C-alpha cells in the first residue's frame, strides 16, 4: 500500500480547526472523528481495510470456519427458543460473517433458517450498502437497523466480533503528585498532533475508574494510563436491554474482570494499525489508520448483570471454538469433518487468535 503523506486526509485539517476553536480535544472525540467521520473516517473509506489485503485481519478474515462454528453454536441456542427468532450482528463490516453464518444454516438447518431473521445493527449507510451487496441472495431474511434504539426486541442472539475494541475511548492518566486522574487530550504543536493532559474535574468517566485500594494508588507510577469507553458501555447496556430472551455475546481481545487494569501495560492499550503493522504514532494520519484499544469485558459483564442478564461464560476464543468444534464432531461428525482444520487452528492456537481473543456470553 502506498504511504499517505501526513495531512492528505482532510480530517487532519478539520481536527486542527476544532482544536483551534475549542482547545485540546479529548481522545474519544479524536478517535470518533478518525474512525467514523461520515465522509473521511477510517471505517467509511473502503471495504478492503479489514482482511488480508487490508490493515489488519480478524477472525472473519481467516475464512468461513469462524462463521460456521458460530452458526452451529447459535443453532443450538436458538433451538431452545420457540417461534420466530433473530440473530442480531453489530459491526458486520462488509457482511462476510453474516454470509458465512446464513450459508451454513441454510445448508444444515433448514427448519431454523425458515424461522430466522438476520438483523444487522449498522449506523453507516455505506457499510449497509456493502452488506446488502454481499447478502443479496438472503435478501428476504436480512433486515437493517441504524441503531439498537431502532431495533425490535430480540428473541435469539445479539453478537459482535471486534466491535467493543472499536468504540472511542477516553485515555485516563494518573497524576502521582496531585494524586488524581486526568484525561489525555490531543493538541496541535510543532506541526504534529501531540498528547496533552487536561484537567476535566468531574468527567463522566470518573464513575468507571477502578476501585483501587489506597496502598496501590500510593505506588502507581506517574502517568500510568488506562482506557475507558463510555460508548462501549452504553452499547452493552442498550444491547442487554434489547434482549428479551437468548444470548448476548462479544468476541474480542481485551481485559477480563480479573486482569484490568493491567500492571504490565503502563501506557494503556491504544494501538494503531496500518498494512498489518503497528503504527508508532496513533495520532498521525487520522482517518488513514485503524485505532483500537482493549475491550473491557469486566465492565461489560458488570453492566449486563446490573440490567438482569446472567453471565454464562467468560472464556478464551480457544476454549469456546474448540468446545464448539468438539461438539460438532460428536453430534454431527460429517459437518465437523467438513471444516477446514487449518482455519480452526489459526482461530484457536494460543499463540495466534486463541488466547488473545476472548468471549463473553450473557443470557436472559
Ligand atoms: C474492527 S471492525 C470489525 C469488523 C468485523 N466484525 C470483523 O470482525 O471483521 C469494527 C466495526 O464495528 C463497526 N461499528 C462501530 N460502532 C458501531 C455501532 N455503534 N454499531 C454497529 N457497528 C459499529 C465499525 O464500523 C467497524 O465496521
């Protein structure tokens, strides 16, 4: 891929203008513009950004096996619910995963396919266009909603793959001298976007700070940094509220309830990706590189439980998919043997996607 010179995307200019008017910009706002600006945002640009030819790969880009295993597992869950059911996917990107799931169900579970609607939760009109094209043959079975607020109650499964890590985050640092948290904002200085601490007093993120004992705060290094996503949490709460009966599932990389905040990540987990590589400067070239941070499964779990969901499982992708594969081999050996084993290995190998990726399953 050709290098894009700093500032080639008009977003950089727009962000500079906003900073010049309003002062340093919270990183959550920077990330929102960089990823989701309706015209110049990273995820609005072209469908090839995710995948082997793009900037980063996901479990979906490994091949159809990810969708086939999910379809098998979802079919088992949906089998326990009578009448019309839905699978609702958020962050469906170009519709590849939806297509893999619907194809497997059409081929292997006709009775379920006949009572299933596939609901895509997609705010971006451009992404909806890519998805409609990819899913043309399932036209009668697929529906779109711009947001959870517009979606019907879901009897079935609401799920996402790598959605939680793509929500804008607040970067929060520890000021050891003041013994208080501050927010990292973005400013423009010496011809580049640069980090700038701002004191925002009662930022909405304060309610989400980890409840650390005083002994730990006493030794926390100056500028130790964590991330908090108000938007990811609000999304999980809304999704839990939409679930009438069934499962709410997130697959992603991230922290669990017992390993956040992480002592070995003093600078937090914000990363930029371009052409399958980490980028050194996450503030460079807004709109031209992916920005992401660890999902916070601990907060999602807590929020789901607050609104009445039960936590069924929080596990690694390795255990979740291997368990699903083993069950498939046992109950439908021909279907299990038909899967591409190399893809299963990539998805579940501890050193590849098996350990870093995790799965939260809650139910009502
Ligand atoms: C990292 S990509 C993952 C794409 C795909 N799920 C995969 O695994 O290959 C994150 C996706 O989430 C989408 N997204 C972000 N916020 C969303 C929201 N509120 N509702 C639905 N999708 C959203 C983005 O547009 C982007 O396509």
